[in-house]
C-alpha cells in the first residue's frame, strides 16, 4: 500500500549545525507570535523558510532558500537515506522519561479516496492555502507531517536503535524535549523500511494542512504535465512515521474558547441545562482534573465562573449529524454538536472557518484569556486516545478539527526535503 522512498536531505552545513538549537523552530501552526519575533532575530533560523515575513512571503522564502544553497548555508547529503528521529520527553508532573521513536522519509502523496493514507480530522482552508503558496514557490518541504503505521513485530526499531548511537544532530527544543536525529544510508536497511511499509496503511496524526497542500500541489502539477507518469517529484510528501504499537505515543487535549458569547450567562447556562448536568465549582484550576476519565464531561469557564458539565445520557441519541457511531461517541463531537451548533447556532461546516472559535492547548492560558476578557467562555476537554484515532481513521469518518495534539511536536530545521525535479531524482536513484 504505502510507497515510501529515501531522500537526500538538505541540512545546515557542519559549522552552523554545531549550534543546531539556534536554527530549529516550532511548526508553523504552533509557533507563537512571541517565539516568531525571537527566532526572526537569527538570520539563518529555519523560521524564515517555514513562516516567512515580507509583502510576498512565499516568494521571499524562495529567494532566501536559493541564497542559502548558493552560499553553502544548506547542503544536500551525498547519499539518500532514512532519517531516524527520536524525541526524549517527560510529561508535566512526572519524572518518567519517554522516547518516541520514528523516522523521516518521502511518501507518495495519495488522494484520500485511495485509502492508503487516512486522515482523522478536518482542515481549516486558510491554513491550507498558505502552505500551497509556500510549497509552490520554494519546492521545499520544511518540516515533515506526522504519520502512524502499525507494526506489532517492531521490525524497524532495531535499525533505528543502532543508527541513533551515531547522531547527526542532538539538541533540546522549546518544549524541553531532547531531539536526536541520525541517518540510515545502508541500501539493504533502506530497502527493509520500504518493504515493511509497502503493505501498511498510514494514519495522519499531525500536519493535515501540510499534507493537503501537497495534494493540491500534486493535482495542479499533474494537470499541467501532459506526460505525467506518477514518478515525478511533485507526487511525494515529506513525512515522519512512528509505530502505533510503541508505548510512548501521547495525545494531549486541545481546548476550545469562544470569543463573544451572544447570550447572557444566565441564558447560556439555561440552554446548557437542556442537554447537560451542571455543577458549579469553587476553583477554576480544578476544571481539567475533575473531568479526567469521565465520558462527555467538560470544564466550563464562563466569564470568570467555573462549572463542570456532563451530557445527559438520554440526549446523546439526538445527534443528527451523519456520522458513524464511533465518531458520535467522541467528547468533541458532543461539544461541537450540542454547544456550538444547537446552542450557539454555528453549523458543522461553519465551525471550520469561524473566527469566534479558538483552539488552545494550554489549560492555564484558557483561564487567563477569559480572565483578561480576550474570550468569554472556555471549554476544557479530555484528550482522545490512540485507539479512538485508529478506529475513526479506519471508519473513513472525520473528527472535528483540532481534535488531537500529538506530543511532543516535531521540530523544523533538522532536515529539509526538496521536490525540485533535479534534486529529487538525485535523492532516490542510488537506492532504488
């Protein structure tokens, strides 16, 4: 099923990469404005390629990229390979160290209906358009999307564990995570990675917007090429793959804020009470803990007052969205249907583009934004499980947008993947 190939990655030259932590950056959709401004101060930081500035940012990123190639700031590895990427991390409040193991390569950009690469949530159109412009101008994939494959026999881990003993890069990122990158260039080992993945489906964990942009770029390129064969560089996408059977996959919740509530607090609570039981709380900092492990339960922080709300079991059957049962069971489906659509009047489709809805990962930030009147209500949620993600993907249905936050996030700047035709063929020909 999934066709993967090695790549000749572009990386910072040896002199610069000795300080790789000064050159890496968070993904474009999680980097904060404050982080951007700090990273922009380093003229070689990868933020200039992933979130470029200027009147015509995509064009300026393309010009900068060419300058970096010409001046040797970035150099392409001589041999193609599989880039191993381990992330060592601890969760808040725990001393246990986890290690998420994975590897970076190119994967064929399959259309959704081919059922080889499966998504689990919707994209937000504006973010996709931004990524298409950047990919079209630079023909560079700055950071990999995160995909999941299932291998209960752990056939590839022995190759990765061996290679990580001789890292190309090692640094600590903004999350406090230790990132280690290595490369496998042995042709026999590379062929084993290709063999193991060829009968797998891949679940898209993170990077839906970047993958969607590759699909749109491929579609446009194919239409413009009368001699299209399917092997051209535009048919491939940069991806980071991890095994769903590993014990160190973590998914954190993404909370919802609503900026302007068109109801008084009393009216809103009255409408909530039609579907949910409501329990007032004394301390808003209990909101995230009091709902842990409780189905269809949410923390509600309404104009400075905290409540626990939980859906009344008997009303769950009222969900009229045409979704499989497995998706209707999700907490976020309950929230988006009963609160956002039924109470606030925002349709399922309109929720994807609404500027009133904000998606925040940090619990304390949710409370702060309400306290500072930047939003009027926060909905605190539980995270989904990897089993729920797998079940939804295999059902062919989608979760609400921003349903998952796989932690830790991959980091931009260790390896870049070119889909320029001449550079791409140099990537793949020696091994294939």
